[in-house]
C-alpha cells in the first residue's frame, strides 16, 4: 500500500495529472460550452452546428507533430517549452473570447476559436510526448490513468463550472476565469521534472517526418497493433454514441440524464481510472487489457438489460456507474499501451498518429450507430455492441509477437510482460 501511495504522490505523477487538466480545459470551451453561449444569444441552430468544424485540428494534429519532435524552443526542455508556449497562447485566446459579442462578430469568433483548437491540439501533442518520456516503463499504466483523470476534471471545470459561473455572473466572467485557470497551469509546467531518458531529436525535418513511419512499420506485428487500436474500444464507443437518445426514448427526463449520466458518470469514470491505475501497477498490461476489455463488454450488456426494464432511476444509476467505471479502467490501460509502443525519439509524431487512428471507429462506426439502433431495437443493439468488442480482445493472443520500438528492448517488454 505504501508503494502505491508513493507512486500516486510522486512529482512525476502529480505533474502528469496537472498537465492532463491543462489538456482537458480548452476542449469544451470551443465545444458544448461555446454552443451554450451562442444558444443564450439566440444564434441560429444551423450556425451553432457549424462551429463543430472548429475542432478539426484535433483530428489532424499528426500533420504538424513532426515539428515538435524536430524543434526545441529556447527555454525549458524539448517538451515543456512547447507546453508552456501553448498554455500562454491559450490563456490569451480565452481572454480575447471574453471580450467578444459572439453574435455580432462571427469572423473574430471563428478566428479565435480555430486558434484555440490549434494551440490546444499542439499542447496535446507535447503533453502526450512528455508523459511517455517522463514516466518509467512500470509507471505508464498509473500515469495514463492520472492523465485521463486530470483531463476529465479539466473538462468538468470547462463544462459544468463554466456554465455555473455564466449563470451566476455572465459569459465574459466565465471565460476570464477559464483563462486564469489556464495561466495557473504554467506553474505546474515550470516545476514539472524533465524526462529522465535522453534521446537525440531528429536532425532534419525530413527525418522527423519520414523516420517515425519507417521505424514503426519495420516492426513485427505493426499492422496487427493498428488493427487492435481500431477494434479494442469500438463496442464501447458505438454504445456511448447512442446513450443520450436511448435514455430519453425510454422515458428518463433531461434532469435525470444530466444528474446521473453527466454528473455521477464523470466521477465514476475517475474512480475507474484510479482503480485501473492501481491494477496496472500490480499486474501486467496485457492481462489488464483482457480484464478491462471483458468488463467493458459486460457493462454494455447492462444497457440491454435497462432497455427491458425501462424507466428505473436506480437501474440507470447502477448501469451508468458500472459502464463509466469499466470505461475509465479500459481507457487507462489503452493509453498506456499506445504510449508503450511509441519510440521515444519520435514520441510526438507516433503518439499523435496512433491517437488519431484510435478516433477512426467513432467517425465511421459511430455514423452507423443510429441506423443500427433503429433497425435492431435498443436491447439487440447493445448486445451487438458488446459482441463487437470481442475481435479486438482476441488480438491480444498475438501480443507477445508484437516487437517493441527500435532501441528500446527493455521498455515495452517491461510494460507488456
């Protein structure tokens, strides 16, 4: 127990947690929170919907990630310099948003929100790379759960927190508070430890762009790893895409959905992340992926049961708690796995690529979720989502044949075995 407590309270873990918070804070400020502001101003729904496009940089961040591998800013170190610069840029943009009347200056609003998305995605690249490089191999699982929990708390502040402040005062005050919260993250970036490993950065931009791909695809099982990344959480993602329509259709009120699913569920996922991190300290990553994957599928079956029970708040609370708990555990292990297969020389580029690849199922499979639910019925649909998780888990039988990054013979094996 003392070793687990010391791991949780180490300087590296606390830094990873706070940087996760910094990563999660901007996301909703140009997403659902911004849409709430626009709706408050009676902006047309079509216009509000179009603002979803400002999040495009999050999906394309791998295009400029090689620059962060190749170039180091002239302060702090290879990763923290970029993180600090992006935090300053984000705070300035949030302050700029607080001075706008969004319904009167769409051009400025679009420009600033696009800048927030770009700076936020760039911060994510640097933070993901930093986490991979600062944590020891045996800490990747716990560190991933700490980062995810920090991210969720950042989103909670930018979502429920920002809405509450806007309700009590006004939207300008809300965005100023968010800017101050982002500026406070500078402190944690400044005191965060430098990575213990010393890796030579690519010498040319060409090397930074091409070598990450060549190094990755030379490995045994490279394609299988990508297939696993595509499939492991596809059932979980397809189910979650339809949760809100499902809740409302079977008779739950918006208040019940908000309190149980959006409020209670967030804290359950945080508990799941912590539990997953503890288990990842004690047990090998692959065994945890098996366990957490099975629990994710089982939790999805709970929604099939809820479909047959109908409007039952206690049932909703139990199913939501178990789903968020297991999803938090699975996410922690999954992120640790992706970090472990990245070569530390090209961490920014390879992790950006893998994380972008992880989002493909949500786009393509998620687009069909409504059609499938409508034609299958809710109970059958959630059974289908549970079963579709099985192929990804079966890929784990091949895990010991997947080779580690070049020149890191001990690191991934330490995480996987």
